[in-house]
């Protein structure tokens, strides 16, 4: 019994010790782990909260905007996006973007492929009368217009219709000769033939001559009948007037076939050929498209306008097309190359002066790459160098990626991989006469720019006339520039003249703005090289202009007033550079060196 009690006591003590040890280990393991987990989770939440608080929000179009909270861009009103801080690629030409940033920026890519090169050539023209269908209605004998049956221009006449009644003394005498000759026709038949021939020479018909012979009566008044069917486009006579033989009484045009005469620029001539298909429309029927082919190309270029006439012929049986209507035409010209060419979308290309760059999709992000472009094909370019077939280029969201590259100190439009050769400094060659004329040009330019800011097409076109007048005063032949300066200005003058002419001929503000972009590029390059006629000018830039390809302009004020959008996005843009007039002192020093 004693042994049993000792065994139970010993066994109970052992179990108690095991139980106490188990409780201690359980507290150490589970209690400590729970506390550790809470501590870890708390630390994790703190990190996430800290990361959320550190998020910087920026604008894809204006990367200089950085705010701690989301909202709208104070410049253009676009939604702010999180600043992408993931760009850690070692290559300075590659910008990395996480999937969320790409999705928010709505970046789209297009594969570079080979295709048949087709160039869109846009032409402006107007409906004209087919000159081969204009007839002159003349009088073939002297006479007085007793009665006029067609009294106004534009009236329709039919062939054989009586246009006027004429009193002709010579015809009366000729009739008398015929009647007298008939009395001796058996003896002198040749006299009858001569008298008949005389009347027919004055365009009396055989029927009219036979009627005189049969009636034996002299006809005092004669009718002038229409030779053709058409519309009177010119009336040269009035009732009661005296007309000499050969005088043009009317000009009549057949409008059932008309010409459409377009203006073509020299640069487009290599792509325009006789037989090219052309489609056009007129503002009176905007939903109707007319199709025809080029039938004639003028061999001579207009010396003043630097354009050449291109003509097509159109059937106009329903008379929808009226002479002098304006027409807008497009020629889809196939480019003549040995093989199909690589094509790159126009929206993928960014311009930085003389360089053209695109962003190419690579592993981990997008790489900025220089490309060499060929002919413009409307919405795309022929690609000469810089890309391989099958590579993907960013075709939408290009400036968003470029803005991210700028913020992460990668290669971008503003931070180029190699310094581009600047425009030559030729200010020491600019004479006082040149500077004075340049100042006048800038004054009229700023007026035109302000009209575009206010979206006033008519005022812009009027201002462009003043710009053209000032530009014509700066013809290279009228200036005393020398050497490099003359060569440089001659090139820029031609560009300025061509693009300004585009602004002048268009009454649509959007078409004016399209031509305003290349005009500014040529003007800014000229000012950088030859100096400016103002003390200070700001070069301003909007990346969203011209379908997100970007465009520059000049302003006297630092404040952004966008001429490419007007009230729609008046303050969209930024100052990229400042032009300051060099002092004469520095110019003299340049001569001394």
C-alpha cells in the first residue's frame, strides 16, 4: 500500500512539472508570437501609411506640377496621376513605367511594319467654266439692235432661240439686188447666185433666202438666233445700240461639264501626275464627295504665288457645281520606291528642332531613339533609319512618357543624349536695315498671334496680310546681308513665305493654326541666328498642340496665352527659352575677335 501511494505521489509530481513546463513554453511561443505579429503588422501598416502619404501627384502634360494630393492640373485641368518612381533602368535612354502608370497614362503602341507608301496631297481650288465650252454670239452685218430678248447675264438660252431683232440697211440693199437679179435670171443666172451668196455670207439661212425669193418682199428686220445652248455669262450690247459686223453680242457657256482648278505647291509637284485620281468636296454640299482624275498640269509656275495650276474635268449635268465655288481636294499619290517602306505613325514622332525622336517599347520600359524620316504620308511618315520592322513605338501618350523621363533625369526632349548643333550665331552680320525690318515683321506677327489666341479667323487672315507685307520687304534681294547670313536667311525666307501663304488662303482657324506651327519654327530659328528686333521675347511651347505633336510660338509676355487652342485651353503651355537682343557692344567685340 505504501509503495502504491509513493508511486502515485511521484507520478503526480512529474505530471505537474510537465504541465507547468508546457504552460510556460506555450506562453513563450504563442504569446510572444502574437505580440510579435501585432508588432510586425503595425510596422507594416505604418510603412504603407507612410508610403501613401509620400505619394506625389503630377500632370502628364505639365510635369513641373507636383502636389501631395490628387486633383486637377492648375494649368490644363487634366486629372493628376501618381508620379512614377520606378524608373531604375541603368540606361539613360530607357524610362521604366509600372503597369498602373502606363494604364493611367493610356499609353498605346503601334508595330512598325512595311506598307505601300501613299501620300495625301491636300489642294485648294475652285470651280471654273470649261473654256472650250464658251461660245461668242456675234453679229455678221452692221445693224441697229431694235429689240433685245435676252436682257441679263445668267439667263439660260437654247440653240435656235431668238436673242435680238436687228435693223440692217445693208441687208435691205442685198435683198433688193436679189429681187432685181431674179428678173434677169434667164439671161444672167450668175447674178442670182452672187446675190444669194452675198446674203448667205451674212449668215442668212437657205430657208430665209428662199423665202425672200418666193415672196418677192424685202424683210426689214432680222433675228439673231443662239448658236448653242447654255447660260449667258456676258452681255455686250444694249437695246437701241448700233453694232458693227463681227461684234460680240453675248458670251454663252455650256455648264454641263466644268473644270475644277486647284493650286499645287512646288514641293508637291513630284507626286502629282496626269491621270492621278482626286476626290474633292465643296462647302455647299459637305456630305457629297466628287471623284475625278487630273487631266492637265500647267507647265508654268506663278512667279508671285509660287503655285502651279492643276485641272480636272467633271460632268455637271445636274448643275450642282457653280463657277467660282471653292473646292477642297485630296490626291492619294503612290510613292515610287523599289520596295515597300517602313511606316511610322505621325503621332509617334516628336520634333526637337532638326531631330526627330520616338519612344520604342523595350523590356522593362520605353527607349528614346532618334529616327530619320522621309516623306509625309498624311497620318504617317516613311521611315529611313532608326527602327527595325516589328518594333513597337508609342503612338499615344508619347508626351506623358517624355514627361516621366524628364522627372527621372532620363534622356528626353529637354535632356537630349547629345547636344544638338545649335543654329549659327550670325547676329554680327545683321545690319540696322535688317533689324528694323525684322522689328516690323515681329510687330505684325504678334498681332496675328493674338488674333489666333482669340480664335478670330477673319482677323487672323487680315493680320497675316500685314505679316506678308512686312515679309516681302525682307526679300533676300532687297537686303544687304552677306555670306552665311544671306544663305541662311534665303532658306528661312522661303519657308516663312510658303507657310504664311497657307495661313492667308485659309479662312478656317484650324487650318491657319496648322500652317502657324511650321511658320513659327522657321521664325524662331531665324531669330536665334540673326537676332531679334525686340528687347526680349519668350519662346513658349504647348505639347498638346497639333494632335499632341507639340508646337511653339513667340510672345512678349511670360504669361501663357495659347494661340493653338484659344479659350479651350488658354493657359496650356510653358516658357522654354528667352530671346534677348544682343547689345551693339558685344557685336563690336565679336568683330574685334
